[in-house]
């Protein structure tokens, strides 16, 4: 079904997210161009903004589980970087920078303890460097994977083997957009509708994106630098910073409902909405049980 301006009518799909409170959030080192260790971080404000995001997810019906934060790991709030879960199969991260190394084990332990929640149990130790959903964008069948700054192309192959899915490599070239999730957003993971900022990619990757996604929304540099592509979409609601004005307009025309989220304090570490949000994509059987339970509950 199409809306009045020829776009499909959008539907929200209930999601399961894993997030980590910014209890120890700080900028004490610089591993990306946004981080300035000489600047000031207001941790109380970061906590309020982060809670606002959790509330926004829960009030739109999504499930949010929490990971216990650890002191000395100031980047743990960026939970998207800790593991990738596709069809209940989990590839934990292996971080590029030693400063974040210890986060991977915390994520792995959470998934071992809680895998039953999502029909998981297949947790494969990572061999090559991968920063999880920072560089992996999951579509209906394919997975898009970034490389150039953090995740290595070998890790793309590891994820393909674990998930039995095609993984398409994309090369990132702008150091400010060092993860794929800063340069490209999945808006509808059933119809494979995405938004991206072309100049963040090498010429070859840009060409590939243009061929594969002719209906993609094209973001500007202003949108991308306002963390406008670092968003979470449930298929209808798109949780997005207010600063990404032009992209918000494009989203609204395309039938999405942009929901403003302010994470200005967390942006000081180089991460926004998507960085704070790890999506747990259940095994198909678990999904079925969940939807039957939900159908039972509402009938
Ligand atoms: N300070 C963190 C780092 O440089 C920011 C991570 C951003 N996360 C993301 N999913 N893009 O690793």
C-alpha cells in the first residue's frame, strides 16, 4: 500500500535492545576525531539524555535490557559496538583500540547468560577485528559491512559464515564517519530502505550503493555530522537528533515518524542514538513464539 506521495505505508516492528547506562561515561582518551579529553563532560546530563532514549523506546513498545557498566570503560555506553546478533546467532566484538578491549568480554558474558531470551546460544568467538553494529547494518537478507577505520574485511567473512547471509563490504573514507552506522542508516529492514551520505564512502562503494538502493534517502554532510544517520528505526518511528533537519524532512515525506532525541553529551565521545543501541535479532523460532504470545495477549 502506498501513501499519498507514493511511499509505502510504514509499520513498526517490536524490537529488543541492549543498552548500557553512561554511569562511567567520560572522554579520557581520543580514538576518534570527535573526542577531546581536555573538554568537560557533564555525566548527570549524559545520564538524563540516555534515559530519555530508553524511555522513548519503551514508550513505543520496545523491550530494553540493560548491561551492567564497568568503571574504567568510559565508552561502554556505546553498546552497539559490543556484539552483533542476527537470527539469534551472536558475533561478539573484537575492538580495534586497546582502550575498549575489555568491553567485548562483558557483552559475551551477557549473551551467554541471556541467549535463551532470543533463541540464541550460537556465540562464535571473534577472530578478526570487528566493532559489531558500528560497522554491520542488517537488512532483510543481506548485511552491509563497513571497513577502512575499525572493522576488518576478514570479519565481514566471519559474519557471513556465522549467519549464512551475504555480507557486502563498503569502504569508509571520512575519519569523522569512522563507523558505518555514522554514514548509513537502515530505515526499514523488511523492505531494505536505507539512508546514507555518499561522500563517506569510496567511489566504488558509492557506486554499489547507488545501484543496489536506488530509492535510498540521500543525507547531506550537515545531517551526517549532526549524527543524523546514527539513528534507530523500528520501521515507522525513527529516533533521530533534532539537528539533522533536512534528513528529518526527507523521512517525514517518506512516511516515517521522526522522534527527536537529544544526546549532545554522548556525542562528545563520538556516538549517537544507534551507537547506544544494540539490537537483538531473535532466532526465527523465538520470533514466532514471541509473536504468538503477543497475539494471545491481545486477543
Ligand atoms: N568513542 C567510541 C569509539 O571511538 C565511539 C563509538 C561510536 N559508536 C558507534 N556505534 N558508531 O569507539
